[in-house]
């Protein structure tokens, strides 16, 4: 923790060091609001112009932007430290999908239901992102851009994308027999959050659910057991390399992009790399929803970022902040982020937008996968239980524990951390 605070201080992110300057009133009596976000990468001009349009439409507001570290863990730690301490030196913040329930339960982000009614969000946005920001019928953030887990496949080695797990196994074996030395299916098996995403995709694909009707995180279930057995079986049967237990996104991408694997589970970012000039697999790659047990299109894990308002700031700043969020999540802003920064829009209508379909056909092709994207368990305790999930899932996938043993251990620890008890233990 000491080294983390030193790093945050070096980046100018420690709360006390910037409180005075950030809380000063804007010039000319304007309301000053601060937007904390991570870099989008790419040409900054389109995003700067998007922000400038907000200022022109809101002459009573002075907008200041401050960049965060690109590390999600560092950004979370900054917001955790700042918001817990009642910081008022920033107004609008970016939040990962798994942070919103945590921040909302703690009272750190404002209720935005008046400006962004849940029903309106459900009419205009993709379902998964809305599920991640609406809790108990109240809106606590607005989706900014989204991501989803998808399946990449070699069109020159398999007849089509597999629809079932059995087809995935069969297509993999056939391709490996055809091309000696090639690896089969690469995915994210290292003990980190990427593994959790892969496990939940397999759990959903086997008919499971993340939460019970009472909000309890469900782990000790038959679909969860089948999911872990399936992932371990891929390794045990040689369809995934043993080294996949050390793979993150980039390790998987490099193996697949070098032409050394038949299938890959990854995020959409890997598409541009696969199609880049000089890529050995350029023109040979297809993308599809993940397979499932029964053959219906799979449910990829939802990723992406949301915009929320610091609950500690004044009512005047909250209003200006809500207007900024409305501007940055508008159809126009969705289009700018898609066309210039390859950020997938959370608004459903954008996937049928002629300009977007013509300029970014790949983003448009993600519509089906994004409509079916699901968030990891929407619980305020997610960050608390993440280490447990990663540890037990890793043990099962690597064969160090049986799926049954790993899930029993995980369920017991998660129930303890969240204060839940199974029904048979309740009086």
C-alpha cells in the first residue's frame, strides 16, 4: 500500500494534494467541474472537440479533464481512497462494470434516476450494460462504451464457427490433425480476472446463472461444475495447451496471431491486430459468439466503462455533471468514440447506423454478441470476492482440485464475505 500511495502521489492523484485547486470556482463565475477518465488512445482532437461542444452548449460551466493511470487496479484504488475520504475535487468519474454496485452501496456515486430513468436506459441501451448500472430500480451510472468476450476462429482450417462445445472439440481435433504442431484453443487461464470471465462464459453456456433470486452468488451448482470440468478437460485432452494456465489476453493473442492456434477466446480489440498488414493470419480469421452446450449463441462477459457522478459534490456541480454525462453518452458521442477510437457503443441503435456500418463494419458485426453480453455477478461485494473466485477457479482448471471441491470452497468463502447463508442453514 505504501508503494501504491507513492505512485499515486507521483502521478498527482493523492486527494489532499489537489483538493484546493480543483474546488475553486471557475473563471467568470462559472461552475467548475472535473472529469476523471482513462486515456482513450488515438488522435485526441475528436475527443477534445466533443468536450468543446459541451462547453459551448453550457457556457455557465468550466470543464477540466484529468487523466488517470491506464491500469484499472490503480484507477480503482484511487477512487476507493478518494471517495471513501469524501473527496470533492472531481465530479464525473469512469467506473468499470464491477465497480458500480460497490460505489453505489457505499453512497459514493449519486443516484442519477431523475436524469436517466432506468426504463429509458432499457429502451435505448444494450441490456447487459444497463443491468450493470441499475440497482434496486435506481440508476447509478450510464454506459459509456462496452466490450464483450467473443470467439475467433481460423476460416481456412475449420468449416465454420462451432455452435456447441462438442463441435468446438471436434473442429479442434480435425484441424490439429490437418496441421501438425498447431495448438487448438487458446484462452485466458491465468489466475486473474480474465479467468473469471472465461469461467462465467462457460457457466452461462452450460445453462447456469450468476445470482440467485435473493441476490446470492451461486457457485455450488451443476452448471458451474460442468463449466470447470469443460475448461479443465480442454487442457487434459490436449485441445488447449498446458501453458494456457499462464495466459492472459496478450499471450493468447500472440499465439493466435502468429498462426499457432485454431481458436481463441478474447476481446474485440484483437481483431485489428489480426487484420493488420503483415499479420500471418490476415484475411483468415472469423469472429462469432462463443459456443454453448445446446448450440444457441453464447453469452460473452460484459466489459467496458460507465460514467458516474461523485455523490459528495454540490447540487449545482451534480447538475452540470449530469449534463456532461448526457452529452458524452449521446448517440453523437457514441459515434465519435466508435469511429475514432474503436470503442463499441452501448446504444443499440448505433449498430444499425449507416455511417458506422460503412466505416466500422467490424464494430457493427458485434451486435449479436453485445446484445447477449452479461455482467459478472452484480453485487457490491464483487471486488471483495474476486480473489476467492480467481483462486478456486484456477485450482480447478489446473487440476489441483476437483470442480466440486473448488466450488464448495468458493461458495463457503463467498457466503462468509457477503454475509449469505444457504437455505438449509437458516432457521
